[in-house]
C-alpha cells in the first residue's frame, strides 16, 4: 500500500511539480496583493487609495471581459501548435482589451460614473489602455507558461509582478495614478521576462490564424461564458446579504469566504495541472487518480485542523468574526465536494465537453441564488453555508449520474 502510494505521489511527476510552482506563484500573488494595499494605505491618502482601487477594479473588469476564454484555449491547444495558438490568443485578447477599454470609458461617461473624471484625460486613458494590454499579456503569458510545463517561469513571472510594491514609495507624488503606475511598471518587467522566456519556444508576433480561431471558437466561447457565470455568485451574495441582513454579515461572509477559499488553492492547482497534462496527451485516468490522491492528502488534515480551530482562526482577525465560525466550517467541509467538481471540469475541458461545464455553472448560479435567498431568510448568515453545501452536493450528484450513465470513466481509461 505504501509503495503504491509513493508511486502515485511522486514530487518529480510533471503533474505535481508544475502544480507546486503554480501554488507557489498564487501564494506570492496573494501575499503581494495584501502587502501592496497595506503599504499603499500607509503612503497614500485614503482618497487616493479609493480612487486607485476603483481604477484597478476597472482594469480587472476590462481584462475579465476581454479574455474571451482564450486562457483555457491556450492550455488545451498550445501543445498542438505553439506558434499558431499563442499568437492567435495573444492577438485576440490584446485587440479585445483595447476595444473593451474604450467601450468601458464611453459607458461610464454615459452613466456619469465618478471614476470617469479620472479617466477623462486623454493621457490618463492612454496610460490605462497600455497597462490593460500589459496586464492582459502577463495573464495570457502565465497560462502559456503553464501550458508548456514551465512552472518555474510562472513563479518568476509572479515575482516580477510582486515588484509593484517597490514602486509605491517612488511614485507617491503622483497620488492615485502612482499606485496604478506601480502596477503598470511591474507588468512591463513581467511582460519583458515572459517575452524572453516564451521566445525560446514560440515565434511571438501579432498574427491571427482564422482557421484555428474557427476550430476553437466553440471551446473558447463556452469557457468564457462558463467562467463569467462561475464568478457571479461571490459578487451577488454580498448584495443579497446587505439587502436582507446588513453590513456586519457581509463582512463576516467575506472573511469566511476568503479563508475558506484558501483551502481550495491546492485542489485548484492540481485540477489545472490535470488539464495541462491531459492537453499534452498524458493518460487522463492515471493523472486523475494521482490528482485526487494529492487533493485528499491535503484536504483531510486541513479540514480536521480548521474544524478544530475555526473560532481561533477568525478571532485572529477580530473578535466580532468568531460568530461566523460555523459558516467557515461549512465552507471548509464543502471543499471536498468543490474539489471533485473542479477535477471533473478539468477532465471535461480535456475532452472538449465545454457545454457540460456551462450548464453545470448555470445550475450552480441558480442554486446558490435560490437556496441562498431561501436559507438566508430562515437561518440568517449560516444559511449561505447551507446553500453552498447543498449546491455542490447537487452538482456532485449530477456529475456522478453523468459518469455512471455514460460509462464515462471507463471511456477515458480506454481513450487515454
């Protein structure tokens, strides 16, 4: 049994090796994000921080809308034809980011959103558009690095992005734009590094292959829509909470949600690693077993620790958050169901079954909103936890039914 486990869990296995770099990179990004705003709050006025937050939130929204699903398309198709896939993905997302930036500024002008007063200046808008393009490139390049199994380079890119902290004191004279330019300069350095790294395996150029775009269109759009729908619940739940329960419960939900999501870092990394390996033609069934073993080895002790120390963990933030310990426990226990869902979604992407992912995310959204509203009215904040657990239980039942009905796991064992 021990020998079998050691054979399955080999740290030098590409699945685990690249996932380890991915986990490290995301840890760097998370820590850097916290320190960036912590130091920014010390150096800049609260008004400048508020404006900078709005500008960077606008940047993230534009990039989210302009990815067009090509972040997953890169991972799935890059091993087949590196030049065509990378250049087409880079070209489309770059053009989309420029167009979406312009449309976004026009929309906020029409609705007289206050952030327009900052972006109204032509030079500021050009700066915004340039940083959007560079940030979009770093995100696309990060996916490309994962797709070619260059996990170490992905981590180095994350470290370059972390240098934005160093520019905060230097650019303090520029106020809110100084915060934004700090991000822009870091993106420039990261882009130059990824350009150098990727140029070793790809002839980087702005070039669109219409045939590839046509072949991958359904895959890209389905993933784009599925990802947009997947991101909606964390945005909608606070709106429901503040409408029915108030600001205090919104804060408690947000903190427990953030901590609960930390449990999913390794399952997310391993499921993405599974997609990378499957796209390289590795045996899906074997890698699925290894990924599931790795997830279980991490999740079981994590769940036990959090269930034992949930009140202590929340108390470290502030005593008022201790009351939401039961919600944190539900989020953490649900991690096993979420992990199963993430692994299934990665396999569906390998199998090009993106319509299934889209429908699952629609079910997830509808269930979370409906059950969240129902349980919240009857049970308060803990009701969101009940809705979260029930939603993923429903999704797992649907997945198991699909697997058994289509004899799907046997099929991937034969095909892969």
